């Protein structure tokens, strides 16, 4: 087994000696292929437990409980749901099919991840049926995982005093669950209600939709249609044939060629560090050159109002911003969290407003189009209209039934009054969460 603690995914890929096929064909492995990253772990401090002991899950009042219905609109009789999160004491909890929290533990004498063999799968009824259960208490950093088949979860005490739940990875083609078609939604429930998030920032997998009923009425995010994955893969292959970039390799298939999921370019670069490396270079140079002579106006949509930015000696500087911006590279643009887009402690409100608006304008390629000198200001019909652009985001949005669900980290940037692409729902008093598996019902 290889435990890669907090190494960059690029380093992990190098250690694994990956040679990636086109598109990526998954090869599910065993414990030796489990990769530990911050994206796919949930950590518990073991301070309130002795070694090898399970925490006692909290008993909760009715007010903390939430009814969940899962509607199976996917033509499969082997759909399973897994629910993972942290209870209000910070203990890792998984819901069992009997409706109670299971608290996993780990063997303290080994740093090898151990598969959870206790039954934490909740079987979902056949195509066309609804299965209901109740979340027993508030929980945070939660995920509802939905799989056509089974997923494998692991526990490990990877550093002293910390128990990690190691979850399936969408990005690792050798993950033990890699050949299963799965997806998740992220949620937290607490005294301020429910926050639930359907997102394609890292990948598009098994199509899921969410609906929350509560004191704010009924709200939904419909998600992508059931055949979206194969359509997205086809469109990405067409784009790759036209510009020679590895868009088609964002698609992961099983060994029979069935498309399973599509990973975001940022995550693909974590496997193949040289991918897209010069894709944005001349566009970035053109943008920088434009703003040497003409100001770029960022609408902070906050107290600072409109701020002008200009390029001097290769750095973009904005009025009132605590620091400037160097030219971004491809991974910075796709990920929005590195290079000039990395947020540092001490960054002021102007900086915190400029980063998302700059990065969104790159991903949507809206700088050099008419009206693009004010960001954000353009209608979504101007997004993704020039090359280079983030074709993953462009194409994923085309298959969202209601235009909702982030396809890159700052996809909620929009001019005042514009449509909000966020797949996030909040309700202060939720009464029912419904998850639809297999795309919208109509
Ligand atoms: C959990 O702990 C592991 C091992 O210490 C670490 O690599 C991982 O990043 C942590 N996960 C989170 C979400 O912080
Ligand atoms: C924890 O489990 C390991 C392996 O079974 C065992 O060697 C160790 O003695 C246990 N520790 C305690 C405190 O029970
Ligand atoms: C814990 O791990 C040690 C070392 O690998 C092993 O010898 C032991 O059998 C394990 N104990 C349990 C309860 O799995
Ligand atoms: C929604 O999910 C995306 C991707 O997982 C994440 O980047 C974002 O922070 C989440 N938003 C909230 C409010 O949880
Ligand atoms: C920002 O630049 C625009 C375009 O040149 C100009 O009209 C505006 O007055 C500038 N705003 C400030 C605050 O300098
Ligand atoms: C978009 O909607 C989400 C969820 O309601 C909200 O958190 C976010 O602030 C909104 N974004 C904008 C730019 O209005």
C-alpha cells in the first residue's frame, strides 16, 4: 500500500508511474492503490476516544433529524447510497441501513488503510421507486454518495491521533471503486438548517438531482440528464480533434469503453502535469498587453464598487488591492486557487473580490470580447465564445437541465441580477431532502 500524505497529485501520479490511455481507462486496484488526499478524506481527532474504540454517536432530538427520499430514475436494481460526515462532536459517522450512525475505527498497530467491511450501504429500491430514511442528527462535511453497485471506504490512523475515513476518488483511475458509476452531493445540517451543494467542479459522474422542501418552499437543482456523460465525452472528443488539446482524456471509461465520469481539466493536470501547459499562454499575453494601455474595470459588487486595474512591468495591479497579479498558467486558470489566484491571509476585500472575477473571466474567455473590459458585466451568451476557453465548463453547462451546478470554482460570478449557476441550496427549516438518481424525471 502507498499512503501519499499531502503530496501533490502530480507527485502521486509520478510515483504511481501512470501512463494514461485515451480516454482514461480505469483499472480498479486494491489497498496499494488507495491514495490519501485532502479531497477524499474525512478526519477525526481521536482525543475523546481510546485507541481502537468507537465513539458513541450523539442521540439527537427530533429537530436535528432530516427525512431523506431517494427516487431511482436510473435503470438499475443495484443502486446503493452511502452517507458519510462528522457528527457535532467531530466523530466520523456513516449511516447504516437500519437508520443509525456507525462510527468507524481503525487498527492502531498499522498505517495500512483497512477496508470498512461493516455494512454501510443503504440499498435503494428498483427503477421507478422511492426509498426513504432519516438522518438521525446534525452532521457536517457530509456527502451522500450514490453508486450503481458498491463503493469501498477505508479507515487509517495516518498521523498520530487522527482517524481518517478514506473515500472513493473520482480522479485516481486505480481507485478500488474506479469501475463503479457513482456521484455525490455535499451537505451540512445544523441549527441554521441545511446547506446542500451539487457541483461539477471536480467531475461529472452518476447523474443526481436535489430538491429541498422547507420553510423557504421547494427548491431544486436538477443536475445533468442520464445520457450526459457519454454526450459530454463525445463533445470533448470533437473539441480535442479540432484543437489537439487532450479534452477527450478528461473522460474515464471502463475496460469495455463505457463512459463512467468526466474529470475537470484541473484534476486531469494533477495526473498529467504537462497537459494544457501552453494552451492559455498567448491569450494571457494578449490580455496583459490590452491592460497595459486600457484599464480593466472590476465590479467588486461590494463596498469598493468599481476598481480599475492596469498592467505595469508584467503585473496587473488594481486600485485599493493589497497586492498585484502575475500572469496565470493553465492550472491556475482551471483551478482558480493557485498562482495569482491563491488567497493569502491578510488579503483585503478588494483582493478577495478581484480573484473570483478575474479567474471567471479567464475560464469564460470574456476579456477580449466587446464589453469585456468591465468584469463581470456580460450576459452568459458571451461566455466561452472565443478560443482558448474552458471547454469542460462550456460543455458541462450545456447538459445541465436548469443551468445550475458549478463547473469551475468561481462559476457563481455573475453581473448584478444575472443568472446564478450555483448548485447550492439553503433552507433554515428543511423537512424533506429528495435526491433523484439518473437525471431529471421529465
Ligand atoms: C486527513 O488527514 C490526512 C493524513 O494526515 C491528510 O493527508 C488529509 O489531507 C487530511 N484531510 C483533510 C480533509 O484535512
Ligand atoms: C488495538 O488493537 C491492536 C491490534 O488488534 C492491539 O494490538 C492493541 O493492543 C489494541 N489496543 C488497545 C488499547 O486495545
Ligand atoms: C492490526 O494490524 C496488525 C499489523 O498489520 C495485524 O497484525 C493485526 O492482526 C491487526 N489487527 C486487527 C484486529 O485487524
Ligand atoms: C460546493 O462544492 C464545490 C465543489 O465541491 C466547492 O468548491 C464549494 O466550496 C462548495 N460550496 C459550498 C458553499 O459548500
Ligand atoms: C476606470 O477606467 C475607465 C475607463 O478608462 C474610466 O472611464 C474611469 O473613470 C476609471 N475609473 C477610475 C475610478 O479611475
Ligand atoms: C448564488 O446562489 C448561492 C446559493 O443561493 C449563493 O450562496 C451565492 O451567493 C449566489 N451568488 C451570487 C453571485 O449571487
